[in-house]
């Protein structure tokens, strides 16, 4: 054992190399091979038992060190005028370390009492740290968004809210250099002045009200989304403390991981899987899904609860998030950060080799995430290129998760949920809010894995509460109405496809249609038409099933940080299992109908605001390309023109009917077509087009387009409308088009006659 390093040498190595603390890393550093590894393992266990090391998965860390991302309380400046802070969750046995803050010029001013999330690194061998600000938590002055009007001594802020006529006075020294007509964000700085106007100071200049950085702020105010927390709500959040183990199962040694987008601000779900050791289930899996225990912090009837219910959900924009809960909870105490104990409600699910759930149980516990991973790095690990963070987790954590997913994927294929192919746009912004690029998000297996795990956990929650006869809010998605299915069937037939008729429609029938269109020029048309035929999902205490997922019992359980519906389900689980006094109350049960209706409406509000914001960003992005030509497809028609979805960005623009020439176009709402009176030319969804961008309005998000070609045929904008090549009539001339139009009209009349019978 002469080549085994001393305990001091091992501790020094771990201190100097925090990224190389696995047993194999230590063995490699000291040249330990073969049987000597057993002696190294014994020394490491002794250090752990003595409290010098803490084992996390297969790595060791010093328990007297702060996590790399920590929540700090700002003390104020020290004797030298430098800002210092202290950790709010120090778990070591030594003296509480001091964190010296290093601020960038762009960071906000910090003062004593501010809570911040910071990235910390140890300074040399001493106990002190250096901290760099990630974001401030718990700062809550009243904010005002408006247009600055300069005056002789400062100026005024005129709010953009339509219902607000109260102006704010800005003293000369608090204008932050704002110019007349600029959109600004200000915060209240004092009581009313002698002139009767409240005082404010400008904290950020947003420039031109039509500029990209103003887009999401305008949407927030336009749609009435609450974006400032009342003081009593912030006070409750600030008083919240970390949760201990009392009354909970200890899950801190289970290697849960969170897998989220690389820019995620919060982590409300974690997962862990392993092979089922039950001999009655050979080849089976055990899957754990742990969800942040928001119900512990947000109790019924509190200010936090009232505000969360009012908001209904978080709203996500390309440049900001309007959270349902204050950042102290959503970004800190309720977020399953790596290496930090966090309360959770977890479900343990047993799967057979084919992904069929054999049973499940719910648990209220205390967990500690082994790693916060992104979708991309997990997928790269499975594709054979793991990074330093994913590599040590591949065999014991990542691969078992993918094995469980493979089984669930087999079960999904048998269940046949609706499988729409609708690429999600991703808008990349600069620090100034300018759109750098617009692309479509990749759909990785890592994304699908988490989606399947969350769906199964949601099913388990609904089944448990139904079995226990506990009230809850279901996520309801009813079958599409007959008239919408008929419209989809007509669209499919026009494109050369068939949709089953004369039987109860199932998602399998719709998937067959989608699969037949996949890879053809009509794929996007069929996907969009299928989506439009669906009803909108909503929340209700009555169970009508979820058509799109092909599930009889479904409730939202997995995102209580950002959805009030999930918090209701958590409270119902708490009450059903008799876990504490923070469960669903009788008053809340009586209000489930109204709560379900309200949060269904707030969800639609957020979706509209998010869509409007995306449209405005796209218009701003394309505004510098007015006059350029783009390829796309007709995505819809109306009596006033045709909508075109551009291939490059997915943006939708309008070709006004007045720009199509001097002929009259008849709008057939049922057939979803525009038909020219002279040429008989038909414009309908799915046709390929080339268009020229004639106008882009960032304020409204509108794009105006000029039709250049339709299905490869050039378009003339003079008398006669359409032409092919050098003015030759297209499609055999007007006479042939009118004959085609007459046949189509006769077909529609027969259809209407049949329906009237």
C-alpha cells in the first residue's frame, strides 16, 4: 500500500481539481492500478465517514464548499468599498465564507439586503469566494413602461397602458439620458410630489417603441399579463426557507438528473431509471420522476397562492419570462438545482419490457439532483460524444433512462397518440434585443424521452386521484367536431389523400393520413389542417379524456412552478396521502370549476401574447429585407387575400386580394379557396408560391407580400391576372378554368344538398 496517497494528499488533489474527483480520476492521478484500487476505495470511505468528503454519484466533493451556483445575500460594501455577500444555504461545519462580488458594467446596482443568484469560485486556498452575478432575486419596486416626454426639468413618463392616464414625473437627475419619444422602463422612486404626480426614475432606455427589445414588454401590457408581484407576495416569498428532511423520504442518494433546454431558468422535473430487479418482470424497468414540491411553499389562501392563481401560468418570450411565482421560489427554492437538497413529490413507476406500466406509487421526499443537463449534451453522449459532465453518468444514469424510453416508445406506437410534425421556431436575440437568426429547433430523442416520462407521470397522478376519489383538475382534450373533420377530409381529398369515413374517428386514422402525406409537397398542409381540426384543450374537474394523447385519464402534474393546474394536482395528492396540512382544501374543491375556466383562459392569453411577440420579432427581423423574394406555401385564404407561410422563417404574411390584378376573386369559405372571375384561377392552401416582401411592420407584426409565382407559374398584376412565361395564359386559358370552376361549384352544391337532407 506504499503507493497509496495520504488523506491530506487526496484532499489537496480534490481541492485543486474540482472537475476530476471520480475515483478513477484520483487513481489515475496517483498511478494506482490493480488491487491497489481497493485500498484507495477504503481511504475514500474513511474520509467520507470523517466528514471530509461527500459522495455524489461516483464523485467526491468537499462538504465545506459552496455549490458553483449559489443564492447569496448582499451585505453591502466592506471597508474598502467592495461589495460582499454571504451564502443563504451554507451547510458546512466551518465558518460561513465571504463572497466578494465582481460586477460587470452592465449589471444592476446592488445594495445591502438584495438576494442574488451568483456563480462562485474559490479564491486560492482561503475560505473566501469570488462571485459573479447571474440575476437578482426579490427586488420589487413598482415598474412602469411608457414613452418618455422630455421637459425643462427632467420629464414625464406616459404609460402605454390604454386604461392608465396617470403620468409619472422624472426629476432631471433620474432620466438616465432618455430622449423625447423613447420607450422607457421606470420604477417608482418616491411619494407624490407637490405637483401631485408620483416620482419615478428611468432604469432602462428601450429606444424606439418599434424596436425589438420593446416587443415583449408591449405584449405583456397589451394582453394584461401581470408582470410585477405585489409587495405582500414578495414578502412571503422572501420569508421562505429551505426544507429539511422531517416528514419526508430521504432520496438524496438517488442519482436524479434534470434535462432541460440549455438556457432554462428553472428545473421543476428530474428523472432516474434502473432495471427492475423483480424476477417476475425480466427485462423491465423502474422509472422515477421527481417534481418540485411547490405545494409546500405555496399554501392555499396565502398571498402567493392568490397571485399564482391570478396569473395561472408563466409566460415565455424570446427575451424574458413572466413567471407564475417570484424568482425566490421559481428560480431558487423550488428549482431542482444541481447538488442542492430540494423537496419533491416523486412517482415510482414499474414498466414491463414493452413499456406497459405495471404499477406506481407516490412519495414525498427530499432529493438532490446529481446533474443539471441539457438536451443537447445528453443526446451527444448517446451519440458517442459525451462531454466531461455527461461522461461519468453515461452507464449508470443516462443509458438506463434511454432503455426505459425505448420501452415506452414501443407502448406509444401501440397507443397511437396524434403525431403532428410541426417544427418549433427558435428566435435568437442579441444582448440588445436584435434578432440574430430564426431557425427551427431540432427534435432530439432527448426531448422525446422527457416528454414520454412526463406524460406517464401525469397519467399516474390522474389514476391515483381517481382511485382515491380525490377531486382534481383534469387536462381535457375532446374529440374534434364532425364539421371540422369533414373540412379536413375535403382538404385531404383535394390533395389526393383519404381520411377514414363512416366510423368513430381515432388518432390512428389521423396518423395514417399524416403518414401518407409525409415527405410530399402537401405534408405541411395536412399537418396544419389536422391541427386546425382539433378542439382546444382545457382544464376541468370532470374527466372527458385526452383525445390527442389517446389517453382516458390525464392530468397535469409535472410543472407546478409554471402552471397552477399542476399545483392543484399536487395539493390533491398531498390530501389523498395525508402528507400534511398543505393539501387541497374544501373551499378550493368547491371552486374547481371556476379555477379550471380561469386558468384555461390565462393559458390562451399567454399563447396569444407569445404568438404576437414572435410575429413582431419576425417582422422586425425581415424589415431590412423588404423587396427580397421568398419561397413559401399558401397556408390559408380569406375574402381579403391569401396567407403565405415563408419557408425560411415560418413567418406568415398576407397577399392582399387587391394585388392579384383587376379581376374579382370569389371566396369559397367551405372549400377554402379563392377563384378568379376572369381566369378561373384557384388559390388554395398547400400551393407553392414565390412572393416578394413589400412591407414589414414590427409594431403590429404584419407582413405584406406580393405574389410572384403560384405553383411555378408567373403572376401578372395587370388585366388578366395570371400568366405563364411571357404572357401566355396558364392552365389552358380562361375557358378551361371556368369549366373547372363550374364543375367544382356543382360538386359543392350537391354536397350542400346532401347535408340539408
